[in-house]
């Protein structure tokens, strides 16, 4: 007879062949527990004395508070558990957070209002231009003070090199352009 038999008989009596269960009907429904002892215990409430007086909390909440205190005390297992809570919460928030509605922002700009000129004069960022005082324009002709221009030039870190046209504009709009210290690479 051939060593490898094609029959599905088990080599030992009482054993079932590979891939076949001995319990054809499955576990009886009466033996399945509806809730574990731990789940029943977690549903209970405790009375806790705290700063705000006494209050009732669930056992689950008490366990969470204790785990949080242990995490703050430096216990690694508690720290891991709190990190899991945080990750779970963040995932839930990302999934369930309301999507922000697209907000339309209307941008209305006024072209150089006169009150800005008054503020520049009040803060001494600009001064009247005596050469253009007789121009008869409806607005005052102003020049920027050198200290304000110098502060703006100083804040230009890592920017592109100033072009000759930009340097000429800065000179034209500054009250005393000769007192300015130009950034490196401008050729001034």
C-alpha cells in the first residue's frame, strides 16, 4: 500500500483531519457572555472628593485619571497609553471636525488716503518736502525721514540686490539721502 493515502482519515482515532472542525454546530449560544466582568465593573460609578467638592465619576474615568497621573510621574506604560489616546483623539478630530467653509474675503484698498499722511507726520516718519511746497497739489508732498528708510534697509536681510532704479527711487523719496548707509552689494 502507498504511504501517502488519499483518504481523509485521521492517523489517530479521535483526531480530526486537517481543515475540518470537530464542532460542526459551533459554540452554543447560551455559553456566550454578553458582557465581560471588566465591562460591568467599568460601568459602575465612584464618589470622589475633589477641589470642587464631591462628584460621581465612572470607574473608566477614574482609571483614565490615574493613568494620566502615572504618565505625568514618568511611568512609561502610562505615557504610551496617553500617547495612544492623543493619537486616537487627533484621528477622530481630523475625521469628524467640521470642514471650514470657504470664506470670501473682499479686499478694498483706498489709494493713499490723506489720514495716512497725517499719521506719517505725527509719528515723524515723514516730513514736508520744501522743494515741492508750491506745486499746488491737493495732497501734501512728503519725504521719508532717513532713520525710517535706514530701518527698512536694515530689515532687508537675504533679499535680492537692489537695482539702480530702486536706489534712485529711495534717494528721491528720502529727506537726506546722503546720510543713508546702503547694504553691501548695492555699489553705494
